C-alpha cells in the first residue's frame, strides 16, 4: 500500500543515515583525539582505570623530580668529600714529614693550617638548594624514592657528616689517619646512596613508560583502523543521503495519477 501520510522507506533511510552520522562523528572524534576512550561515557571501566593510572604517573613524575634533587644533593656532598679526602691524605703526609729530622716544623704547620682551612671551606661550600650534608649542624635528609597507590611515598635517609670539624682535633699523622678513615666511611655511605638513587631513577622512568603503554592499550585508538572506518562511513553517508532522497521522491509519482 502506498500512503501520502507515512513514507516507510524514507523513515528507514533516515534512521540508517542518522546511525551512519553518529558512527561518523565517533570516528572523527577518535581521529581528532587519538583515543577511543576519552570520556567515561565511551567506556566507564577503561576510563576509570586509565584515569587512575594517569594519576599514579603524575605522582611518579614528582618522585622522579625528587630523586633528581636528591641525587644533586648527594652528588654535591660526595664530590666535596672525596676532594677533602685527597687533601687530608696530603695533610697526613705533612705530619709524617714533620716528624722527620731536619724539616722546618713551622712551615709545615702553616701548610697544614691552610689545608685544614680549605677542607672547612669545602664543607661549607657543599650546598645544593640550601641543603648541606657536610657542614657543622647538617642534618640527615629523607629523599623520596617511590610512590605506591594506597600506601603513599617511600623514602631513604642519607646521613650527614661533619666534615667541617673532621680534622679539628687531628694533630698527628695517626689522628689524621683516623679522621681520613672516618671520611672514607662517610664517602662510602654517600656513594651507596648515590648508586641507589641512580638505580631508582632508572626504575621510576621505566615504570612510568610501562604505565603509559598500559594506558595506551586501553584507551588509544588504532589510527589505521579508524582511517579505514572513516572512509567507509563517508561512503555510507553519501549513499544514505541518496537513499533518503530517492525515498522522499517516491511520493511524487502519486501526483501523476491525478493528472489529466
């Protein structure tokens, strides 16, 4: 039956065209954003997971920055301390020379005093961003090393060492040797901390990359597939418009029945 009030063909063609336009808009949005899940309405479960993992990655980024700051603090102290150890070894040699008959003790004492003063300057100058692990009164530093969701941050403690006063009481080769051994132990501690920080920086960077890859697998669009889908939908849209036009023009044939 043909009706001038209800055009079933046009209604079907319009529904098909509307569906094609909806799919086309979705595909264009995916191509524009590069994501197949960009809002909760796209896929609530995947969107929730991706949002949570991005939040964790933001925290890990702050951890990485903290590790970089901690590495600079430790490296500054380690560099100054190793230089001071070399100088302290020379002081020890000066004390040995002083005990040798025929040497001028006054000149040697003056040299030793200058070297000790230089070590004090090294200790005071080993400051990074206001933190000094080697000066008198320096405090141990807690460096952020990681972040775990639900647990919070993890830290490591880096001990301070009073290099400024290390040789104050050293007045002989044996007491200087004792001080040098203490300085070496402190340097070893800083070296271990430096190695741990470097390792943790590498791990944190790799972990962030792994999380990014995981999020990408959940929400990123396959651009090759979306491009092919876009071409197909554009063709379907054109055909849908043609089909709707044909369906709407079918009623025009009824007019010919009423023409004389």
